[in-house]
C-alpha cells in the first residue's frame, strides 16, 4: 500500500511541477504562514528564495513577534531554505544551526542536544525525559524518534537555545525546537515538488489548501523520501542505511467568527528502511587478557572484517536489520480572541510504534543472534493558556497535563559463536535467550506563567514561573532460558552448574518495579533594554530542572545477582542558567548581528552508563555530580540588495563534566581484574591488566560536543528569461565546519571523531510566482567523516562506526499554484 502511495505521489508531483509552469500569485487576503517566516534577519540562519528583508515573526514566547524583539538566543530557518538546502529533518538541520547536535544510530537511539545538553549520549532509556522539547504546532512530542522523520509542509523552524521551562515544559533544560506548519487557507493554493538524485534518491512533496465553505478551510500535505543505502552488506548482498519515509498530514480549519479559530489536525509518518548498521573502524588495546582481545578472538574463529577501511562502506552484519517506525496522532486547537487577549486550548493524542532488529556484536559472527525491543507508546496532552498584550504588560498563563504509556517486549539471544567469543566451555551459550517485558506510566501536570512588564518603552522586565508534578511508574522483567528451553531461576542458583553460572553472567534474570514522583518549581528572570530602535541588550537567569527518572532497562546486580534497587531511580537534574546577549540591525536593516554568551550549571546530571558485557546490562542511568556548559554564539546575516544575501553563524561551546568520580571507564581501562586495596591500576591498554572499578572523568568533555562549530552560506541571483518565462537564475552555497568530539560517554582515545567540513551547492532558475528548478550537490568534496563511533561489547577493543553520507547530487523541480 505504501509503495503504491509513493509511486502515485511521485508521478503526480512530477506532472504537477512540470505542467503548472507560471502559476498565478496567491490572493492578497490569503492567510499565510507565520508572517515573515521566509524573511531574513539577524537571527535567521539561512536565506530563502523569496526573502526580501524585514523581520522574522516567531512564536517563541507563545505570541507572534519579531525575532529581534525576543530576548533569547534563537535561530530561525524558513521552509523555503529548508527545502532548498535539503534539510528535510532535524538531522540535516544541524548543518545550519551550529549549537544543535543530532546523533542517531537508529530512530529510537536518537539524541537531539543543544549546547551539548539534552539527552544522555548512548542507548535510549524510556525512564527519563529529553532535555530539548520538540513541538509541532504547539503539540509536545515526547519521543526523540519524532526528530528522525521528514519535515512535512513546514513554514518555519525555531531553535530556542537555553532553558525554556516556564513556557515550553518541565524538561526543556537545554532548549526547544518549535516547528510551525503551513495552515489551511481560504483561497485555493497548492505546491508540488519532486527531487531525483544518485543512490536512487527520490523525494516527492505536495500540499493543497482551500475553502470548503465560507467558514471551513482544509489543507492536506504528503511527502515521500526513498534512497538506496550508503553501506553495502556483503553477507546479505543489500545496501543498508537506506531511506524509506512516508508522511501524511491533514488539517481542517473552522472559523465561525473573526475571533474564533478551531483547527483539527491529523498526521501519520512511517519509516521502513533497511537499517541500521555499522562498519568496522579499528581496534584498540583494552585490559582483557591477550586471548580475549579482538585480534586473537577473530583469529581463533577465522574471522576478518570485509574491509579495514571504514570508508569502503562495507559491512558483514549477519543479523536481520529492521527499523520500522510509525508516529502519528491528532490534535484539536481552539483559539478565541478576547479583546486584548486570546485563550488557546490544545488537545492532542500521539502514538509511536517501533519494530527494530539490530546486530549488537557489530560483526559478521553469530555472537549476538537477536537484539530487538519493539515498543508501543500512547501519549495524551492538554494545554490551556491565556495570552494578554497591552502597552505596559504582556503575559501568558497556562496549565499543562501529560500522560504517557510505553510498552516494550524484548528478545535477546546468543548465537553459535558466543561461547568461543566469551571463553565459555561446551557451547553453553548457544541458544541462550532472554525475554524482556517492561512498561512505563508517566504522568505530569503543571501551572505556568510569564510576564513582560514594559517599565519604559526601552526597558522590559520578564519574570516567569512554573510549578510541576511528575510521577513515573515502571516495570521490568527479564526471563532467561538456556538453549534447551529450560528457564534459569535465581532461586536455584546455589545449585547452578558451571555452564548455568556462565549463562546468568550473560543474561541475568531480574524483576523490578521502580517508581518516582516529585514536585518542582522553576523560575526565570530576564531584563532587556533597547539601547536604540534596532539594538536590544538582554540578560537572563533561569532556575530550571529535568524531572527524575527510573531505569527501564534493568539495573546492576550485586554479587548474588540481586538487583541493586538504589540504582532503580535517578534524581532530578537541577539547572542554573546565566545568559546575556545583544541583538542588532544596521545598514538600514540590511545587516543583522547577534551575540550571546551563556553558562549552564547542572547538578545530578542524568548520564548514561554503559556496561561492557553483552547481556548483563547494556546501559543504565546514573547521576553525575555536576556538568557545566558555557560558551559564546554569534549570528550574522546581510542582504545589501535583492541580488545577494549571505549569513555566517558560529559557536564556541565548552561542555564538561565538572564532577563525575564514579563514571564508567573507557575501553582502554576496562576488562581487566578489578583493582583492590593491595593492587595498582595498570596503564591504559595493558593486556591482562588491573582495571579500576570506575573512573573519575571530572573535567573531561561531554560526548557529542564540538568546541567550535560554524555554518555559513550565500546566494546570488540575476534576472533571466527561460522558456519564455521571466525570472532569475541563482547560485547558492551552504557550508558547515565542526571540530572534533567524543563519541563515548566516557572520553576514550579510541572514540574521538575528527572534525570535518561539509559543502553544499545549488544552482537554478525560479520565477516570482513560485516555479523553481535547480540542481544540487551535497558534501560536494566527498568528505569522509563519522557521525558516530561505537564501542563493541565485551571489552575486546572493537570500535565500529557510522560513516556520514558521501557526496550526493540531483535536481529538484517545484511549483506553487
């Protein structure tokens, strides 16, 4: 069914894009996307095809206003620039916004961070919240997996940097991504777009909007993206890391009076890619015995990776790969204008279905035969808020309710090579299987408010508060069976055979029911002053938090294999944030320059702790003592005329653990005999050495954070005539550069990702009315780089990786009508 939809969509958009030609301009009174969404100002990170100067209107403070009037660091990318640069999801968006970090080994294990903060780096644990809130048309998306889908009929994306807890939720300790889609219109309009490229890339988008009556309007949008994978699996003969996305969105607007808008929206997105895998990168010496290091084990089993050059893009993973992902839902938004104020209600339901299969040993050997943890989520939210504006004060007050239920059913199994790999006799691990059952009930409620008091026309004081209650109830059960189907019960462990002891060392039975509940109070205060009509200075202090969590993937065990229940919950993060900035426009507002400096201090930082064994515990949550992120950001854009525009954005981010004395050790200090009072820790990488029980990584950099990151670009155009149509030819460039970053929760000499730069070009012809045809090339210089590196399980020294996309190219044709 979905392939039929994709073929139909591709054919129809090609036909529409080619035959529409020069469409008529939209009616003057047609409701548009948020005013200025495609215009360029200081806070804009890109340039759109129809940018003509002026203010960018944002809703960062839950009301429409110029981005230059908002006293916070914000990046805005218009829908036009999203399309022209191929930034069709959050992952692509990070190339335009230097302080946004995005990492995804698969849709579930996805991290979206701002300034190095947000989600613990590594395997996802459902028991905690994300620190970067993702909102689509005012609806909160609790799953980071939503960030892996294609943008669908987007008007603009706002990236709000720094804590946004008083207006955007209890856990936006790092920032928020506010996505606004195009809304239904009472004048008929539409657009169609199709792109074709190498790697069999095919993308089609279409949207149509118009009236159903004098008071009812509708809009529907569809999108499909398909591409062959960039890594070849020599075992299966297939390309992996493909793209196979389908999205649908429909909206119905009822406007019975000029003061009342009621919008019913529904959406559905599906991914069914041949995904997700990795390639061999290198090995590094650990403190395992020499016979347990990767080289010796591979030689013992007659194994060699298909290539030792990761950029040959070859893998030999022998487990079926699957990453089926479905997200969707419905929302009802009611907005009632009440004189100087407006009352808004947003009621929403979201669902998420995740059906994966992974190869967790990162090799072509049958060590881990199965690793799959499908999940299903239902989420319900209700928000009610009142906005008021006057000459002296503006304020927002509201209430927010949230309920989430996640159910997960996991299967993990050991293969025929597991016993030899783990040095277990008599093939005792072959067929060993664990069945995991878990659920999470997550309830939250909040009252919030933010006031802007215009003391004078130049001076504004803005306090904000939020009172929040959170409750989490979880359940985790792991049942373990040997290869003959016999269940291993810890009640019988006193009589376990040697083989059974080895089996429970790999998969330990466990059953826990962790719970957490707490009240929290957040507040912030901002003072802003207009030094001149186009110069705004501001300073902010915020006391925020991220709610406590529970370990949904199991907890460590003691010497008797009993769960350590003290590890079942993690404390809330406590955040103190300081920021100051200046926003300026000059040269008759042709140029904009914004600068912000910030410091965020977090105590009880929620870190992801990795376990080196295959099945004992892949990862769990723990509190690091303290973390700090500080730095400076600058954004510049200029448009001297309609024929040229340019932008440059940069960030320096110093994000480090200030205190983490009991962190997991990096691979070079892992795998040996645990140090005792009478022994001494061996130097890193000493085979058969003595390893610390844990490591002090205080002062070291947080994972995934580059100290320096930049994005820049320009576009030039000239009048031209093509096929009898008046328009302009144009040439555009967008580039990004970032320095190195750590790809492991505890920095390791083996997992530093080298810095890299990416360069994208486009050239084409467009008309004022919306017809556009252009060619594009991304990663034009075919830079070899890694998105992530992974430490292989078992402390054998294996390092696997996910290479970034190679050079891709193609062309796009689109038209509005």
